[in-house]
């Protein structure tokens, strides 16, 4: 099983659990339509200068906080550095999905064996941890399109439910549907000659075993870009420490809102071995380019 990090506090019983039990009972009593309704949760999220209504996958009613904090921190960083985005074509790269919603349904919570309450709570919390990776919201792309009018395409795991959910979030935020590409890391990319200036992503370094596949996808997007055969240009930013950084297109910009440990170092070392260079821009934002 791949490694992921989650809060130990989420493993223990809370006062709300009795309400959750009641809702699970209602699911069982009301049937399939009620169960399906609980697979999503729609909430208002505050982005810099903008509130967005985002429907998130909530594969069972215990799931919450599906839009990870890194999304908001990255949005704030981009809002402070809008020159990076001006006139650029952008691809948002979604996270690798460990489970599908079909595998992660409320009915599994309903039919757990009658074991001790604490063990049930732990099992559901671990289940929640994996279910929460089914992000598939397109929230960052929607924010950038509405705020800066950028030409942006979403990309996520090859799954129609994810694509439909991103389309839903576009509609409820009064935005025309964004172009979407279904892609599973490491598989052949559907676009043979990519021409995006910027690839963006946040909180994607969860599964160590998927690093080689992620690097394979990034290598293709950066090395095979049509922009490599022409003067793609660059932009300058000033980091929090006052350092001037030249950012060359095409580039991969990533926010990872956790301390870089041994596992994440494996990813950066893999990028270097694949002919990519990594630079920390501060504020836990990383720039990855093809080596010159």
C-alpha cells in the first residue's frame, strides 16, 4: 500500500459520530438515491478576492476537507506573482487517484462488522484518508480562469465522474466549461505535441510508488513541448527572500505544503536523473524545468 499522511486526530471518536451513524442508517433505509447524494459535498471556498462554490467528492458522509490547503496557498502565491501567468497557456495536472468512487461508497460503512467502536472509527478514518484523494474539482483552474482570464486546461485521472464534476463546478460558478484531458500518470499523453507554457499542480507527492509515473508525465510535457523549438521566453519574479529568479517556459510549478522529507526527496532526485532541474522559489512552491 502506498504511503500517505493524515492527521492522527482523525482516528478518534467525536461527538458528531452519533449523527454520522444516524445518517448511515438513513442511507441504508432510503436506498440508492440517498446513497448517491452523499457521494458529493458542495461548499463555498474563499480564494484570493473570490468565493467559489465547489462540489467535492465525498465518497461517504465522514469525508471532509477534500480541497487540500495547498490549493489555497498556491492560489495566494500565484495572486502575488500574476506576471507568471500573463498570456500563457496553462495545464492543471490532477493528482493520481488510488481509489475510484465506485470502490469508495457509503455502503461499505453501513455493512462494517460489529466490532469495537474505536476500531470502527479507525477503519473509517483510514478509509476517509484514501477517499479524500478523489479531489477532481478543477477549483484552482476555475479560480485562475475567472480571476485572470487565462487559457487553462484541466487534467485528471482517466475517469468520467471526475470530468463531470469539474464541468459541474464550472457551471455553478458561471464559467464556460474548461477543456479537460483524461490522463493517468505514466500512460501515453493524449496530446502528442504539448504546447502549454505552464503546468501547475498542488499536493501531488502523496504516493511514493507513483513518483516514476509522475516524472514520466512531467518529462514528456516539458521535453516534448512545441515551445522547445522556438523562443518560448521567460519571466522574472522576486522571492520572499529578495532573490531574483528567471523562470523559463515551459515550466512546471508545484506547491507542496508539507515538510520535504525522505520520500519527497526521492521525487526531486528522480527529476534530476530524468534531466529536469528543480528550484525552490520559497513559500513551498517549486519550479521544475528541462535542463539546458
